[in-house]
């Protein structure tokens, strides 16, 4: 509840003589106007870029800033140009010859900032998004509320549903714990701006209602959901999913339903369907399962319209990988049953990796089945496959075409999604994703010809800060792929802590103009790194991340300039003055 606290600010005689006065009132720079017989007090800094509003033009109750011609209602501070944002107004009263102003903090400042964020998302105004995120993160300390707002907005206001923007936002939220405090608002700004861009000019999504309650049980709804996706019936499938959610389906049940349909066909849309699903579930881990009914149905159109690799020449000729996979799937139940009877800890990861990176797809499928029979858990195999996919990036040679970075990236993010999914809701259906990822790793083998040698860092003094500064400088120059990988290897070999390295890589990522695949690459690498035990393998995963980032840096960094303007305004700096 807001409490009023008026402070004596000026003499009425002075204001009548001048018409406008600029006052300092308890840390606020306030422009006090006498216009058409009434008094008005507003923040003197234009909310757009900070230009002094007392230098503007006032006519008929509308104040126009001279820098970018934003117009404001003098009484309320509301703008007629949404890109400029509203300016704060202050209550004012006159007692005799004294003018009193109330500078008390506004009531429900968080609610105001969330509304401001919603406005920025609706109109795709990056500066407004940045300003609201900076204020929210400073107040909250984390990113829960900005993530929740962006997730809700993106799921509602894009007819085609979940896409790159919501994935970037979730990746950014997942990375927050690894970032320096100063980079967290910047990361969310990139994610929320991506959501706004995805939704800009798009019609909203009209969700399907669930079946009338009580509806059929979850087992039938899962079967029907998969059947309708099989025939590309998005509406029928969405109604099944909505019914499961409305009927109280728990997170594991719903994840199982989605993962099963996402692996009924091979490597849907080069892995994006499963990756998007994994990201949606991770976002709900943060904002809470009660938001699932609003968020998860936005995935369904991706399932129904996805490219299926059964229809891809590369997966059918010269070797019919789909036939190899189907034969392996026929043997999968037996392998899982045999492995469940084993009471030993699987120790075959080291031997499996070279097979996964080899040139015999039948041997790859057989090796996975053998590992399962020997007692390998699905999670353990998920980690091994994800690591092998990371090695394709770590060994990617720059003699390849630039666009082929995306090929190895798709395999890696898909393998990571399978890995994370198996940790969340392991099932025989999702286990098929292991084999799909392994076949994609096989298809990427020529992108390691010639093979880029994995860098090694010998023991040396732990000059960690100096090496991290050098790494950032490396990202300032083009074509520094191998150099970036070598610096990461040397840093880790020095014995320095990994936390500062992760934060530095995150800083380097978010100071660039956002790139969907680069953000995916680092987020997946950080996940796999955290879940990998062997120090050498952990280093290889971060080498892969650094090499991918170096291949895509530097960018013009224009989006970061917008964020920096918002940050300087938040600190009260005078942007219009030369520094």
C-alpha cells in the first residue's frame, strides 16, 4: 500500500515567473511545470534515452521530447509513443506560496515492471524489455518472474506455437546460475527479445479445449496422441494432450507421452522437436507445473508438421539406417530385460565411444544393445552418446563449410535432449532416441575429416584471470576457433576452477548478437559438462563449446548496445552528454 509523504520543493512565485523548474527532490530530478493554470511534476529524464524533458515543447497538455520526438501526457506521464515508455509523474500540491511534491516509491513496483515487460513483448520493443528486465532482476535477484512472463506470452501469441524464441529464453534461464551477476539480466533480455521477435506480427494461438470431463484415462490418451501425430492431425493430438493435463497428469506421465511421440519417427526436424520438448519441460521445472496446461500444447504443431528422417535420402542411401534402427528396436526389449537382471555397474563407456565415432552403423547399433545387455542404464548411455556428439564439435575442422557447424550442433543438442529426457522419464520408447542420435553422429563423421586435433594443456602456473582475459580477446577476432579451444584446454589443465571459465564463456556468449544455435550449443555443453565425471571428457565438452562460439564471433553486438543504453539509464547516467 502506497503511503504519501510530501516534501517542500519550490516557491510558487518562482514557478509563476519561470513556467518550468528543474528540482532535486530526494534523489529524483523532477521537472515542475505550470501549464494552463495547473501544476505538474514529472521525472525530467525522458524514459526513452534520458534527454532532459524541461528542454522539450509543451502544448495543450502534451510534452514532446526534442531528441526523438516522443510525446507524453503531462498529467499522467503516459506516452503516445510506446517505444519511448511512460515517464514517471509525481503528486504535487500547493500550500500558500509553497509547492510540495510526493517522491514516495510507487506502489507495486514489481507489478508495474511486469506490465512494462508485457508491453515490450507485445510491441517487440527491445529497449522497454531491457529496462524492465534490469529492474526485475535487480529486485528479485533471479529470473523467475521474467521467465514466467515470457513463457506465458510466447505460448499464447504465436499461432505456430513453441519455436526458437522460447527455446532461447529457456536456455538463458538455465544458464543464469553459471553467469556473473552482471550478465544475468542481459541473458534474459536476449531470451525475451527473441520471444518478442518470434511473436511480432503473428496471430495468437487458439488452444484446443480438453475433452469433457471425466475423459478417458491417460493410457488411451497417450495411444491416441501418438496415433494422431502419426497422421499429422495436430488438433486431435492437442486435445488429447490438453485432456491429460486437465485430468491431472503428473510431470512424468506427460513427459513420457511427449517423448514417445517425439521418437516414433526418426530424428524429427533434425532434432528440434525433442529439443523443444525438453526445453519446455525444463522451463516448467523453474516456473512450476501449474503452467503446463498453458505451455505444453504449444509444442504439438511441431510434432505434426515435423520432417521425418525416414523420408531423407541421407538416412536411406547408400546405407539404409532406418532399417538398421528398426532391427535394433526389435531387439531393444530383450536387451533392456537382460540388462535389468544384471547386478553390476556398467564399465564399458571408454570402449563404446570409439565405436560411436566409427564408420559402421550396424556395429554402432549392436554396441548400444550390447551395453544395455551388460547392465548400462539408459542415463549412462545417454551421457556417453551426448559426449560422443560433443566430440564431433571439438574435432570439427575449419576446412569444412561454415554451415556444417549447424549439422554437428543439431546432433549434439538432440543427444543432450535425449540424455536429459532419460534422466527425467526413462522409457523404452525414448531409448530409441539414443539410437537416432548415434546414427546422426555416424552421418557427421565426414565433418571430422580432416580431424581437428584435440588441444592439450600442459601443467603450468594457474594464471587463470590472465587466460580468461585472453579468451575474451580471442572472441573479439574472427577465425580463432583452434585458439579458443587451446586456451580452454590450458586453463583447465592449470587446475583453475571451472566456475570462472563457465562465467567467462557465458559473458562472451551474451555480449554478442544472439544466435539460436550458439546459445543452444553453450547451454547443452554446460549441462553435459556438469553431468560428466571424467576430467578429460569434461574438458573436451567445454573445448567444443568454446570452438563453436569462436566460429560465430564476433558479431556487430548491436543488441548489446540496446541493453547497455537501458543499463546506463537505470543507473541514472546522462547518455546524451559526451563522456
